[in-house]
C-alpha cells in the first residue's frame, strides 16, 4: 500500500478539529471566483467564519471519520458542487447565508457560465452610434432602431434563461452594454446544524416575503379559530362579543323580554307603531301638557308683618342702649345748665344753694356711673345672646328686657329720665 503523505494526514486532522470546535458546517462553491476577490472576502470575513479549501477526497475522508460524533453529517457529501470548500462558524445558518450574500459582488458574464436568473436587456437608448452594432444586437434577438442619433433597444428581451449556459455572443453584448448579471462570492450550497441540513433554497429566503407569509399564516389561523369558535387568549373577547350580539339578535327577533334588550324592543315597537300610523293614516291627539301648579302669591303686607316678627332680641337691646345713651346725654346737658346757673346766681344765694347743688351733682354723677355700669351689663348680655343657642337667647332676652324695664322705671321714678 502506498504511504499517505503527512501533510494530507494533517489536513484531515485539521478538518476534524474544526468540525468538533464549530456547530455549523457549510459547503460553498468556489467556481468562477477570482483570486483577488477571494482574498478580499477572506479578510472581510476573518473572525466570523473559517474557510477551508482542499481536495474533495480529503474532505470526504474527514467527514467519514467524524460521522459517529455528528449525526447525519455524511449527507453533506451529496452537495459538493464545482470547487467545494468547507466553512466553519457558530453563527445561525440563516445569518451565515445572509453574511455571504452581502459579501457578493456583481461581475460580467463569461461564455459557458450558468445564468443564475433570467438575463434581460431592457429597452432604451445605448451608447452606440448607428453602424455594425445594429446587426450584432439583432443577432442575439434584440429589436433595435435609431433614436436621436443613437442605437436604441425597442423592447425588453430575455437573452439567457435561468439555468442555461451563456453563449459567447450574448456574453460579449452584455459586456459591451456594461450589464453584470453574475454574482461573484461564496455561494452557500448547504449548511449542517445538529443533524439537520439546510439547503440553498431554504437559506436564501427573502426576509420580507417570509415575514409576509408568517403574517398571512397567523391571520388565517386566527380566522379559522374564530369561525369554528375555538377559544384562545387572542380571540376569546371577540368570541364573547359575537356570542352576546347573536343572543341579543335572537332575543329581539323572538321578542323575548329581558332587561338587556327591553329598550331595543320598545324602540322597535315605537317604529312599528309609527309605520302603522303612517300607512293607515291614523290621526292621534297629542296629550295635553299637565297644568302647572300655581304658587299662591304672598302679599307685601304679609311679608312686612313677618319681617317685623323676625326682629332679633339683640336689635331690641341695641335700641334700648341708644335710649339709655340719649338719657345720659340729657343728664350731662342738665349738669352743664346747673353750672351756668351757678355762675349767674348772687354770692349769697350761691353759698346757700351751693351745698344743695353739690349734693345734686353728686347724685347725678352717681346715677351716670350706675347707668354706664348698666350699659356695660347690657353689652355683656348682648354678647352672651349672640353666642348661646336659641333657648338660652330667649331666656336672656326676656331677662335683659325685664331688667331694662325695671331700670327705666327706677330712673323715671327718681326723675332722672323723662317720658317722651
């Protein structure tokens, strides 16, 4: 048996180590990838993925040696296309595919390459002047003409369908029109994760289209659950509302008396009554408005009489105070008059009457002081009447009134006050 070179053993061992270290193992096709662009992509993806390129046979050997550790990994061998290479990462397979898609760049088509999609030349002007280019464009199936001194394509035309080989003349025309239909980069053919292999058509999903499909599926599931009355936390309130409306509609149609629909039934009856009245020309009389009760008028004289009855005891005491003050004023005036008479009398008479008048003055002064005390007493009674309750007020009012009357009688008796 031929001896296996050590470098090949090392390559296999390196691949086995990478397969054990990373959860995601992908297969990419390196065909038609120029070396400068490959180097640029490797530097850009460094730190995110590990790219390993070697012969197919060595990759198959490495996968065969680790198949007992990683379930179903041998299925990756089926997806070795063109110039296969292995990539290793811990990123999600879909995220890995998205990273590789973004790293791709547009490139001109080469003769013999497989068209990744339908290659279309759109209608519109070209940068070429009329000449032999017209026949060259027509040779690939384009309808051309001359507009504003330039050759123009009249209609859109598919020059290469998806999956077909690109013809030499088509590749030349595409290059001259600066159309770059090819995508240069690492194309992820398949990805392995925990025994599951994801293929290109699954990994290269349109996110917007996928989101729309998920939303549509959720909407259809919601409609199905609602229509078959299958309760979930998302539709339970709608189902309850529908059940209530259905029950209400049945109750109204069958005229079932219930507090929840009684107003609707009355409204329906009123509408039917108005319709019957209109169709049968039935005249009705409007009910007379109830007569308003007339409030008895109160005469002004009665109001005045009532107002007089509502006079407060405090006001009466104030009036009595005014009477006492007026009498005190008169006493003071009487004292002044006596002083004048005293100055006008003869010395003999003055001496005779001086003692009498002096006694009278003392008596008047005493009466004035007593009256001031009485006023203070009345003031205190007034304050007490203002602060006490109604029963106490009535009692003090009567007492004060009686004391004032007795005082007035006493003053009249002594001749200090005079009746008006």
